[in-house]
């Protein structure tokens, strides 16, 4: 079973509802979707490094 806990973006209350029962604000999954930081960024940085090495000759 997947977790359904959500957090209000307005008041920070935890709830299972799409809308905060306290303030009616938007709730969001407090666990951000997984992404691989060593994919996009590393590639970008590597590319950047190659750009900087253009005058290596
Ligand atoms: Zn709230």
C-alpha cells in the first residue's frame, strides 16, 4: 500500500486529504519524487567542463 500522507503547503499540517482540513490549502506529497542527482547535473557539469577546456591546446 502506498503512503497517502500529504502535507499542507500553506500551514504545514499533515493530512490524507487533497485539501487541508484546517485552512483549506493545497496539500502535497511531502516526499518529493525520486530523481537522480548524478544524472542530469553531472552531465551538465561535465559538458560545462568540456566547454571550459576548449582552449587546452
Ligand atoms: Zn493548511
